[in-house]
């Protein structure tokens, strides 16, 4: 987790294969699956990240996905409460 002046950023890292660069912006689309075979045994309907995207947009969140050496990192932000922002200012002064 990382804090900015008014937001908290949460990161979730997966270890494993990277997502192809051309697939990164598409993974948030409804029914999009990286597995082109559409094999049900590999799971998923392609709705999870689309639903997540809509929830995060309703919360005015910054969000995304990035490849790193050895895996993939998803991130999103949430606005800090007024109390948390005041507390952070007290710590900085």
C-alpha cells in the first residue's frame, strides 16, 4: 500500500506469466479472456475485471495493471477520509 496526499493505493501482485502488452488494455472489457480457446476448464466468464472496473469507476478510483519481472501487478486507489487527510497533515508538520 502507498499513500498520496488524498488517496491510498493498493497493489496486488501475481507471480507467474506476464500479460501480453496488447492484452493489457483489453482485460477490463466484458467477456474478454486472454485464453483465446475459451476453454471452460480454465475457468472464468470474462466478467470479473469488467465488474471490478465499474465499481472502481463509481468510486472515482485510479486503477490499472502492470507487468513486472516474474508476474503482474494490479492496483487501485481509494480516497482517504477527511480525518485521515487531517491526520497525515499533522504528521507532516
